[in-house]
């Protein structure tokens, strides 16, 4: 992996570094939001879920407009502005005594983080030839998972000393990246020429809604994200209902570790072989592995079984993520690339809905019904993906 960084110019490496640094900051703090909200604002568990979930949903919707900005503003300036907002969000959450301001800063941080991802992907699309993008998307996803694997341990140590320290560390990482990118970032980088970008946000939105392929890919992303977006949340819900707290802790600790090891160990290796020529086959393979993983969860009776099922599930994850990016990258016009990636961010809505839908299923049906429901979401999401891919292929042949 390290030799790959030397293969790319400084601009690409800075964008990859931004993905790692900002994700590490996010991972340091977010696992402790529940504790922070409970201790500082005396919120109930349901209220905390509403605050965290609604902020993610609002930020995902706003990131579509962030994609519009990515097509119109110099990416260097936009990335610096978003990083500054990222820092402000963490500092504000740490310092404000008012819940409504905390929520506003939380939304601001989530918007900045989501839109930063759009800007970085738009930068890859501008700087790299098509054949190189799948590898970089896989490398970026590996770096994200390294951040998510390491961050909570750093956050745990800091939170043990003072609950404000994770927020301050996350803000410090944002400041560090801001300085690095301000000094060495490509100040000439833009996603589209000015002559192509003089279109209103509403007009662009209408164009996107008329793109049947994008609509299918977006709906497929939302449906499949119900399954892989917040898997630890719904697995915890299921285990709490069907077993003891001690067994729940053992299983969740094991599956999180397996997920991190498989992603970090295999994501970049697998991503090297994903190409535009066989995206449909890769997608089918990835979704099939998701389905097998969910079936494995339903049949698991020991920590070992849960771990094996998670390994299969994670193999699907490391295939589907870069394939999703490649589908969008393949259909996105150069002057609307940011908006297309912003629309792809709407799949986060599925991740936010997953624990809600699974909680409802567990409350009203037998526990195993949850896995039937998740399997149905995988199949439905795959159908929408393949419909979009089929339409895309017909347009290309025409």
C-alpha cells in the first residue's frame, strides 16, 4: 500500500491524507456522543437517538447542495472552508451549554464531513484517468476504516481523562489538516469549467431527477445501506433481545474486530481488480456475500459463528463500496460530478433508518424476522442497482 502513495502526485496524496485525518477525528469523538449527551444534557436514550439520527439525516440532505458547490467553487477553497466548519463544529459541541446550539454544531460538523467526502471524490475524478479511480476509491476506503478502527481507542483514553478531550483532539486534527492543505494543496484545482457551471441548484436538481440511472443507483444505495450502514447497531439490538448483555458485548467486540481486520487487510488488494468492464458481476458478487453474511447472522449460535458470518459480510462490503463509486463516476458528466457524488451521499439515509426499522421489527415480530427484512433490502437494492446498470449499458451502446 505504501508504494502506491509514491505512485500518485502530492495532490492525490493530500486528498487521501485528508480522508484519513478527518475520519480519525470523527471516529475519536462520535462513539462517545451518547455518553456526552447523557451526562451534559441529561437526555434519555430515545432522545439521544433522535438527536444523532436527525443530525445525520439533515447533513446527508444538505450534502447534495455541497456537491453543487463542489462543481462551482475552486476545490482548494471549498475544502479549506469545510475543514474550518469541521473544526468549528467540534469546538462548538465541546463548549456550548445549550442543547439547540449543540445540535446546530453537530449538523454543521456532519455536513462538513459529508461534503468533504464529495469534494475529495470530485478531485479524484478531475485528476485521475478512469482506470485509476477504482484503485484510489479502494485505497481511500481502506484509510477510512483504519481511522474508524484506531479512533475509538484514542477517544476512550482521552474520554477517561476528560469528556471534552475527544472533541478537542478531533478539532486539533482538523486544524492540522487545514494548515497542511493551505500550504501544499493544489490552489488551481476545479471540478468544472466556469462556462459549464452557470446553472442554478434547482435546475441541476431537475437534471439529476431525470437521470434514470442516477435515481436507480441512489435508491439502490439507500436500500442496501439499511443493511451495511449501521450493522453494529441492529446486531446489538438483536442480541440484547435474544441473549445476555455479556454475550452481546462479546459478539459485538468480535464482529467489530473482524470487520476492521478484513477491510484493512483485503480492501486495497481486492480493489485493484475492480474495473469498469465487469461492474455488474462485481456488484452481484458483493451483494451475494452480503446476503450470505446476513443468513450467517441468523444461524449463528456462538462467537465463532458470528465472526465467520461477519468475515463473509465484510467481503461483500469491500466489493460494494468501490463499485458504488465506480457506477456513479461512470455516469457523472464532468461538470456535474460533485452533484452526482452528493446524490450518492443520500445512501446515508438508509444507514440512519436501519436501526429504526430493525428496532420496529424486533418490537413487533419474532426476532429472526429482522434478518428476513434485511435480506429483502439487499435483494431490492440489488435490483435497483442492476436496473440502473442495464439502462446505463443501453445508453452507452446506443
